[in-house]
C-alpha cells in the first residue's frame, strides 16, 4: 500500500474506522465494512490483522514518559489522556493507564473522536481547567490543530526525548532523565 492510502481511508469522517473508534461497531461488522472501503479503493487488506498490528505497535509503554507524568502530577499539575480507541482494545493496559492519569477520555466510550473539538472540551471539563491552561501532545497534526484552535498549547510527538524537552520548557520543570 502507498504510505498515505490507508491513513486517508482511516481518516474519513464517516468511514468505518472513524465509527469503530467511536464505539459504533462490533468487531465483525467493522472488519467487513472497512475491508469493503479498502476494496473500493483497490486495496485488499485484512482489517482484523490491521487492528492486531496497531495494538501490537502501541503495546509498549514508555518508562521515560511514565516518569514524566509522575513528576508532573507530583507538582500538582493535572494530567489526562485523550485517546481514539475501540472497545476491543487491551482492557488491562487501559486500566493501568487510567491509574496513571487524573482523567482518561476514550473515544469508544463517549462516541466522539479526535479531532472533533468536543472530545477536548469534555476532557477540560473533567479536569476543571480552561483549554488555555492545557498542553496537548499528539503525534497527528490534525489533532493538534483542533487543540490549538481551542487555545491549548500543543506539542507534536516525534520522539520521547524531544517531546519531553519541549514539555519541560513549557512547564518549567525538569522531565528528562539526568545524565550521569
């Protein structure tokens, strides 16, 4: 597949993937409909294998990021995760993440996904903060664009060290592991 073709299909506002992230599909129905959408574009893929690959790729929890979140929370700063996910994702990992953040907003639970402005507003309401007092991190530009439009400061996540460097600059607290 050309690199952007799948991203384009997955990013359709009312496509199967978007609906899956909003909790509007059962797995079997999603697999069938997403494969059909791909087929119309000339691509034969297994949606089940795609979901499995995405889950495996997001399986590693980064210790440096966890340490940074712990440091941020220890300073009395509220933290949240806003995630586009689906109901079948690893619930154990989900429970763990819910213990790491003050608030977790899941697209599959609330029926809205990034980059819709409402998901960011819901997160701010749950945190009892104004968007202008938030820093939003994401690896997808369109998600950052919406957050910036609401008044949030944003960081494009390219890699952990550069993300933590930018975040510590904005917060004014050390987050990078010290070098011996």
